[in-house]
C-alpha cells in the first residue's frame, strides 16, 4: 500500500490570524526559527489512516502511527510512503503512540497505556490510569531526562488552571500520583494575547536538537514551545487550511518536524517541515 506523495509547494493558503494580522498563506504565524513555511512536503494518507491520531519517528526513519479507535500500529516509510500494519488490540479511543526500547506505548483518551512488544506487536499489556482522576488525554511523549513517559491533559477537572501532566514509569509500570507540571490558562492567554483563546493539546514531542517541548492543539489551532518543565516560551498560530485537524507531531533526529492531520476534508495528511539550524524567523 502506498501514499500519494506531493510537495507543499503546490499549496498556497489564505487565512485570517486571530491576532488581527493580514491574510496570508503561512503555515505558522509568526514564523518558527529554523523552519520555512514555503518549503514543506505533504503526504496524503491512505483511507485506512483517515483518523490518524498520533505518531512517533523511529530510528530506522519510519514513522509509527495509530488510527483512532483501531488497535493497530502502522509503520510508515517516511521516504517512499509505503506502510505496514499490525493489529495489537480491540477497538478503543487511542490517541497517541511512543516507541521506547522494545515496546510501543499507546495512549487511550482515559489515560490507560497499552504496552505493545515491537517483536510481537499482536500482543499487549494494559496499565490503567487512576479512575478517580476525571481527565481526558490526547498527548503522550517521552522525556529522556526523566526516562519516563509524560501524559498531557486535553480536558480535566483536577484544577481550573489549565493543562496538567502526569508521568508513567517504564521501569515500575506505575503512574505518578502527583502532577508533574501545570501550564496555566492565564499564561496561554497572555502569550496568545486573547483571553478567550482555546488551547486543548492534541499532541506533544520534544525537539531533539533544541531540547524544547512542542505541544500541538487541534482545538485552538496553535502550537506552543515550552521548557521541559512546562514554562511557555512561544506560541504560533496554525494555518487552518494546512492544518484542518492537527492530531500528531514528531521530530526526526535532525529536527525535521512532522505534523499529521485527521481527514476532516476527506483525506488525512502528514506535513514534513525540514529543519535548518540558525535560520531566523522572517
């Protein structure tokens, strides 16, 4: 099975900025240092990945991905678009995937984590997130400095402050009792210069070169850069024409950025933005 692979130079988009800037076709507003909004590539995904909800760049240059509701791991060849698929579990609300060592770790929206052996991807172990916590998750990332997985909330009733995070130890196979860090809603509003702006995380990943956390929000159409302890450093608005439903983000070791979109307009996509260190934002 193959994807149809096209360059982003075929796309010129117009959209209106929430901050009141003029209409333009940029991918990110303002521009992200090191990335060119006009130099990106687009992979149009097969219908089996219409509801792609998470992905992770692997050492062999393939991308591990999951499809919402299907207990399957998709391995996408990022060079030619071929993919293979292996079933690991039954239908559930799967949201993100990370690969560390010999396992894939797949996140459910309720916080449960499914550990799937890479060598035997048709089997799984499930670890239940504490049920007393009324939290919805869509984002999971691996922090090598902690050597733990980090779950990022989308909706939560624990506090009224904004985004909260918990960890999962791959050694003890236990979730943390305490919140790792919070990203306050008022700080998000201050950076976005809009007290009514929404930012509900749908994906997260650490930039391997910058050592910064990037958090993507489908609801709110924005991307945030934070320190690894959750302090906001920058927020960019996403062009909704290029990112109709951004649900996944991952980085190649050289910093190339991949963002996936569910197929709200009939076709799901992955956009690749090459990273050029030292190139300033325009």
